[in-house]
C-alpha cells in the first residue's frame, strides 16, 4: 500500500528532475486549456533541463485557438522546440496526462491538471502519479496511455508520418523504462470507436454500489450522469462534493432523489498562502464507488457530466482519461483526497443550491455573451516553398499574420488553390516553422501550425546520437546514420548509458548533497598566492570520454566505408608527435574494404576496451 | 518498502513556494544593474566598513593559530567571532549612550539576538558564545542560520568577487589571497589585540568587562581615529586606491568621489532625505535645484549614470503605480475575463479608471514638452522629480500620477535607442524584462497617433502582459510563485495586493554608512546631509588631484 500523502507538488517534481539526474528522453503531455507561456517557461524549461529533447504537447484545438489569440498565452516556440498537436475531438479533448520517458526515472501523472499556471500552481487539482516516489511506472498504464495519446495525435491531419516516427521512438524508449507492477490500477480513456467511459467503468466495477461519491466543478445541465449512476449501480446514496463559490451546477433540481450535495474542500495545503485573496478553485474530479466488498476510486479528467462519461449519446462526447484504483490503493487514495469527509458532511439546503444555480446561470450567460466565434487550428504541411493548409479554400484567404511576441503582418503572402487545400507562399522567404493566423475578409479564418519536421526528426534521435553527429563535424547527410548509431549503441555502448556527461553527474551529485554533507567536507581556511590561482593555459587539453567515443565512431565509419581516394586533399600539416595518441591510433588504421566474419565484433570489442 | 516504492501517489496537487515579489513587472531590474555597475563591492547588505577588514583579519589569524584546523573548527570559531564583534559593538553603543547607535552595533550580524542579550547581562554574569552560534533549528538564541554567519550571508560575495580578497565558499572552503589579505590583516589589529580576541573566543564566554576590554574592535573605532592603520587600509581597499587598474575599483572610486563632492557642496544643508536629494541632484544635474552642477569628466560620467538610474526608477514607479491601481480595481470575486485585452476593456469601464489624458497621445507629449521646466529646476512643481516624490508617498490614486510621470519622461527624453550603453547594460541583460527605457522607445513609436482612450488601453495591456511574463518566467527559473493576477477557470482574479509602490534601494544608504564608518563624513542623522570631515576633505582633494 502507499502512504497517505494529501499534497503532491507536481511542479516541484518536474523541476527536480534535472537535479535528480533523471535523464528524461522525451515527454508527452496533454491538456484541454493551455497557457503557452506557462508551458514554455516552466514545464518545457524543466523538461529541457532534465535532458528531454523530444517534447510533445497535445491540446484541444478550440482551446489552442483561444490561447493563440492572447499574446500572453500564445505558444511561441511551438513547431521548432517541441511538437504541438491540435486535437479536434468533436467534443472537448479533455485528458490531462503527463508522460515522461526516462530509463531511470520515468513519470506518469494522470489527473485534472491543465497546462496552465492555475492547473499546476493554484487550483485544487487531483493527480495520480507514478515516478514521484515510486521506482518506476507500470508498463500497462504507460503503454495504454501512450497508445491513447498517439491515437489522438494521429487524428491531426498532416502529421501522420511524423507521428509514426514519434510512436516508434517512444515505444523504444518505453521498452527501456523502469517498470513496477501495475496491480490494482487500470487506465480508462475514451476515443472514437470505444465504449463510453461509463461503460468502461462498468466493466471494472460491475456493481451494485452502496454509495457513490463524486467531486466535480462542472456538471451537465440535466445531470444525466447522475441518473445513469443511479440506474447502473443502484446506490443508496450519491454524495456530491462541490465548492459552492464556483460550482457550475445549473439545475440541481434535476438530480435523482438519492443525490446529496455537500460543500467540499480539499485538505489544506501545507504551503502557506497568506494574503491570497481567493480560495483555490476546486477543479479536481474524483469518483468513488463503495460496493459490498470493495472500494473503487476514479481519478482523472472527466467531470461529472454527460459529455465526459456518456460518449455516443446525442451531443459529441469528450476525449477523457482516468485511472481506476481498487483495493488498498483505492482506500489510501480515498483517505488522501479527504473523501471520508463527504459521508458525514451536511447537505446543502435547497436555498443554497438555488443560489448556486443562479450564479452559475449568470456566469454561463456572461460567458456566452463574451465568447468569440471558434477559430479552427490546423497542422500545416511544409511544401518546397511554403505551407500547405489542409481544409481551407484559397478564395477565403486574404492575408496572413506570423504569430509571435508581436504579430507580424506578412504583406507578401499569397494563397494558391491545391487539391482540397491552400498553399501559402511568402515572396522571397520561406518560414520553416511557427504559427500563422490566416485572415479572411472579415476576420481570422484559421490558425495554422507548421511543425519543423526535419528539426523535430533530429530531436527524435537519442541524445548520444546527436552528440556524436556534432562531434563528427555536422556531416551534411545523415541518411543511414540512425542505423549506424543503433549498431554502435548495441555493440559498443551496450546497455551502458552515456547520456550524461561526467560533469553533469558530478554537479548533480553535488547539488543533491545535503547541507550537512557539504559542511562535513569543507576544508579549513588557507592562504594562497595570487600566482597559484592563475590557470595555466599551456597544457594540451585532455580528451574527454565523449571525444573518444566520437573518434572511435570515426574509426567504425571508416571501416564500413569504401576506401577513400588517396589523392583527395593534402595530409594535415601536423607532426606526428604533436598528434593526440588516440587520434594517431585511429589514423593509423588501414581502411578495410569489407570486414571478415566476426570482424565487426572484434573491432567494437577493441574499441570498447579503448573507450572505457 | 518495495511495495511502497512501487505504488502511485494519489493526491491533491501541492502549490509552489509563494513569494511576494517586489519587482512584479521586472521594471526594477535595469536599476539594479545600474547601481551594481556603479558601486561594485557595496551591496544592500554590506552596511559596515569594519567587516571588510574584520573577516580577512580573522581568517588570516585563525590560519596562523590553528594551522591544521578543519572546516568545522573554522566555522565554529568564525561564528563565535561574528557574535563577539556584535556583542562588543552593542556593548559600546550601550555604554556610550550614543544617540546615533548606528555608529556602533547598527547592522552588525545577529543584532536582534545579541543586542538584548548584552543589555540584560549583569557585571557578574557571562554569556556563552556557543549559545548563540549553535545552528540547531531548535535553538531559540541562534544568531544566524548561515553556516558562515555574516560572512557567508553578507560579505563573502563582495570580498571574493569584487574586492578579490577571498576565494571559495562554504562548500569548498575559504581561502584568502595572501598578497591582498596580509596587508589588511596586518593593519586591522595588533598582535596583542589579536591574542585578546582569540583568548576570549577560546574561553567561549564573555563578561561585560571582556567586552569593554575589546572595545577597540567596535566599528566606531575606525571613524574615531583609534585605529588609524586599519582606517587607512580600508579606505585604500574600498576606494580602490591600490587597484586603479581594475575597472570595478575604478568605478567604485569614481562613484564614491562624486558622493564626497556632493556632500562637500551641500555642506550639511537640510534635506528631507539625503539619498533622494543626491539622486535628484544627479538627475537634474544641479545640487541646488537652480544652477548646473559643474563636474570633471570622470564624475560627470557617474552623475549621468545615476541620472539614468533615476530615469529608470521613475519609469519603474510609473508602471508599478499603474499596476497597483489595476490590482486594487480588479480585486474581488473572479470576473469572466480570459485575456489581457478583455481585462483592459473591463478596467477602462470602471470609475477608478475614468481618468484619461486630456488629448491624444501625440498632443499630450508635445504639450508636456512645452510645459516642462528646465532640467535643473527640480523644485518646480511641474518637474518630473516632484511627481516621482509624490508617487513614493503612497497616493490613494496613483493612476494620474503614474500617467503624468510617463508623459514627462517621454517628453523630456524622447524615444532614443542605446539608452543603457554607458552603464554596461546589454540587450541580453534586459531580455525577459519587457518594460525598460529601451522598450519605452519602441512603445512610444507604437503609441504615436493613439487617442487617449487607446493609449490608456495600451498601457493596461502592457502592464498586465509584463506581469504575466515576468512572474511566470520567475516561476520557471526559481520555482517561486509571484503571480498577483491569475486567469483561472472562473475567470480573472487578483491573488494578492501590494501595499505600496515599491522603490529600489540603490545602495547609497549603505555607501553613506561605509563612508561615515571610514571617518570621512559625519553625522548621519535624518534631516541633514552629512558633512565631510577633515579626513573626508583630504580624501576628496586626493581623488581630485
């Protein structure tokens, strides 16, 4: 069983990854609402510090369009530094999942937390997290949530090929990830063609239930979910915890008679919040079902609403994701989340509920009044000179604006009809990544994101591969390199990770030391002369391990390549005794036109001996 | 345990550390960079000149006495020494009943714990130094948490990075540079004084008599001429007399020289606030608010730099004044506002934001330009300095003052580029700080042609955006949450208010204290500009030679 922890600093966990030498390879995060500034400045920064090269963000397309309209929430590095995928799920693309791929310290968090400053720092959000304190992540949860996200990513037109490569890379990293048993937990998520989320839950929790507990900030107008719960599990009582100040409960009178609404507050944060003018917004979504024999707790993105749970009915359903816990884990979660307070909490009066409804209706009306028409967001495809914009018609496109810190009107933009699409061209310049706002005659027509495919493909490579290419002098043609690196990784590096340079490891060790360790190791004071602190710059720099690896790879490539013409170029103007010994050895090797059977293994064994 | 480590954690998300940031818009950063450039080696926490000599002396003496001591022994003795010096200073201040306590134990490390302890001490009692140096969290008498006490918390950075006296830190150990530290240590205390001091440390207890016997270590001893060698050595160190080849020493020397010139010109005249008077003089290029202040080129460069600091400070106050008005107005239940543009529109409809400049932006600036008094005439009510002073007095409605100050700054200085070149502040230094004098130029070009309504709207968008960018960037860098306004699921709401418009502290108070500690000026009491002493006049003459 797990210990009871009421609060988990998810942001602190992410920020601590670098210090813990987590060596994150990639990340995949999903969100409904987005603050692009928060993602780039806080989350992405933490991931990049932890080494993550391939970062993927899936966002609800309509919410992404809203984020683009405000310079403060607009993504600015999308397409270049990370892969941004707008998802049009029909209903809301609503899952909040964070998957961090790392051989040593993977992390999965599935909950109610959008990628906004409120979602990670201010609201009362709920999460289930592996990797924070655990030794690994459960393979079935990792694979199920990865497959779920990739399926949704594939629905974004124009990214299919890139997603295939991403899928392949992430699957490979996943296979190397530290795992723990996934007992008592099941991932459930809705995507087209699957049973509704409620039906999936029913498979896990057949019922009947004595009691059902719900916590949610949002509800469907007719409280259909509650009707279904009442029918499907025939509970004696459904206790619904809400925050009166913020709950969007428009018609409480529609609730079945067994429903009891109560005020709920998440267990108080340990962190001081002196001076804060508003209480935290209760945004967490939890369902707990108490059957005759067992307790089940569902934690994730679905609100207590029909679109979240009853996909396939009338209105379009949401993409949602959650984890069902059972047994001891469910008991611990129930306690940690403070759900035991629900059972004995006094019911809200009819008058209080009426007040909540009036407030919620006023907010709904105000929101409808203020809401701007939805602007589609699409993934553009790079052409030879411009961008292909699927789904648009050239006759509608009037102008284009490059979105950035300041919008830049592109006066030389032209639009050309292509089959079922429009090609955007900019006279005299090609834009390789970024976001455009395409304007029609009377306002914005669409946002188009161009992910920089070649650059992102580079980010797909393992970190070591990138560094080796760098060390090899940025060779122009990378074709076949990945296969070569694969060989090199398997035969030369084996399972040993060289992902972190020695320097990082030592600094990480230093930073993770406790203060008392530092104090113990501090030597006494000394006097030194000025001359002794002047660094000598005359010594030959020592080759570091990485340079050696690059040299050995050069040797391997030379052995695989056809013999080079001896007439090409002049010999280097360097005396032999001035040459670095390791390089001398490499340059003394005679190129071989082909390797005899077993030659490769002998060569790499020799290289390993030299390198390590 | 294995099972525990395999389990997930289901929990509510914890919140990051909350810090009520002072620089909520990042507008103060250029000010910080400018005064750091002008006064390297003096910081907002290096208040007393004596410590520039005391710590090098102590470390050198410790090494001579305990050659093979390890870091633990060093730390223990250093902390005791820190306490002992503060006790000596507090005791001396108490004995002399000096109305100006800052001459003695003011701003010495651990004063809050050690001051009352020495005051309560009777002639027959002893105080245990270890009682105060024990770092245990449970120790109610702990004088300082930092392992290296006042050295680690306040003075190590300047003695290492700016003065080049020490190297290292608490983790790798402290070393002193012999060529620089030896002369300081030699002049700081005699062998007899050293023996007396260390004997007291070793005894680990002090009586009032012991403290009185060690009175020569009181910080006032430098200014009062009891320790002429130490005084001369520290003047040399702080004015950089022996290190004129070092750019930082040279800058500090010129900054101190200009300050001495100003004190000399004012000759003890009455003032509301010496620091503000000095900065006003620098900004308006006039120490009397009437005539131009003629200065040699070295000092003129420094004056211009301080003028730039003031200009940026005024800009910062204008933006922060506007920000405070925004916070006050938006306070209350979340509003269905989900973008800065919506927020600006909402604010402009509120009576608190009914204020509008009387004309469109271009005409406002041209009219302001016509009305501005001469730069020297800082006493004129239309001078920007007067608006600056008004904003620092926490006005009930800062909005008109903030806008007026912006207008005056734009009218006075235009929209030039390369504003910070002379103070070594680069474009990279300012990346992430969207509201500064350089960006003001760009904004002015964008504002040209706007109606007063549109200009106000633009100002609000700028201020709201800047806060979001600066606070979220800080969250990413340090993990500290300084957001004052948020957009949550329920809309926009104010999370925290600010009590008053924050000003920067340009190290001049510390500089005046250090100059005073060195015996170059006196007294340092409210209401009057300090007057140069004979020694100060000599120093000024030497600097000018």
